[in-house]
C-alpha cells in the first residue's frame, strides 16, 4: 500500500515536475537507488505511459492540496473501505513508518485503538532494531500485550526495546499528578522522548467511544463539561476547540503525559486517524499545528479539503 503510493510520488516528481533522482531521494527521505528501482517498477507496472494514470494523479493532487492547506511536511492517504477503517489506516501507517525509520532510533507512541493497531502491524513486519517510548501513563498493560502478541505471530521479527511511562494516565488530583511528574523514573522517560526521531499519535473525538471515556478513565460528566467548553477533539487526552486551541480544563491538570505544546515544538509528529466522525477533530488538530504528517483514508482526506469550520 505504502509502496504503491511511493511509486506514484516518484513517478510524478520525475516525469511531471522534472526533478532529478537525487532531488526526489532527498525530498522523500529514501536512497537514490530506491528511486531508480521505483521508476523501473513504474514502467513495468504500466503506471507511466507518457502520462500518470487518473487515480494516481487524483491522489497526488489531493495530497498536495492538503499539504499546502495545512502546511504539512507529508501526507499518506490509504484507500477508503466500508469496514475496518482504523485497521486499514493502521496498516498504511505501519508501512509508512517502517520505510521512514532508521535502525536504532527512538519512536514516541501515543495510545488508543488506531495507534495500538499501528504498533501491532509495525512490530509484525519490523526488520530494524528500534526503541518505543510511551508519551503518557496508563499504557503499560496493553502496550506490553501488543508487543508480545505481535512477536508470537512473527517469531522472526525484531522485538523493539520499550520504555513505558510508569504511571497512570489520570491521577486523582493535580497534587498527585505533580508527585508522579516529579518522580525520577517518570522524568527519565519524558526526557527520553526528546531523543525520538518521530512521534506517532492518534486523534480522538469528544464522544463516549473515545478511549479515555470508553474505559472510564474520565467520567461522563467530564465529557459533557468539555463539550460545553467547546472541545472537539484530543491528542494524548488533551482537548482542544475547533480552532485547535487547548481547552482550559481541570482534567488536564491531572494528566501524566507529555504536554501538547512540548510535542508541538519537538520531534516530527505523525497523526494517524480517519473516519467521518473524526473529520472535525482532525481538521482542528491540523489547524492547531500539532501535526507534521497525517496518515488517513481517502474519504477523510477529501472531507478535510472541503470542510467548513463553522
């Protein structure tokens, strides 16, 4: 899936934009030999016949329009499917990350259904030694289970080093949260996140299906209050309004997590999300400048391009 998308990009840049192979390699973060290989495959597969096929042209045009609109470094669009939207996007995200990541690098990871699926697919096919660093508390059990399950499915894959923030996601009070945040074991993991080459995060909407509400980490009263304050989405359980401005909420004071403003100014942040119910949340996350790269499905991408943020 990612390989096909890459072929279309390389073909477009070479034949339509007259970029050199070296320029394409530097722009996409791949080797020149990879560019040569993809150009040859493009010819063999019939993608280029003196013109780019219509579907590829439409996809590249959509990507370019979104990159320009939201000032993104990159976007990867997977085909939309009627079912299993999260898993389809997660597969694309895993392929994208594996192609971009180098050996022995650190990757920061958020949490939630799409991110857990992404990690599962990534570990299943992993061929490079990497380290994963969690960006928030409350993920110890499910992250460890994902790594264990994926490794059992593919015993030849490389098991990554995993550095888990040893704390809950949400403390009982601001005072308790500050105690956790000042523990050396917590501070060391947070400092480790600064070494990462990229951060992979999900985007949630303010509904009872969101991870933090679905598993009763926060209660329904918190959700209702956040909606009354204008919250439309969250990244790492930090909620923002339609313009991407972080909501002033007591809930945030009890979080044990890397702050969004810190994430925004640090490593490359890749948002992985899709589905019509998340269009507003994704749009506002992009408007807030929290993401450098977006991985989503085609229907969501089209909706983002025409979305009216009333």
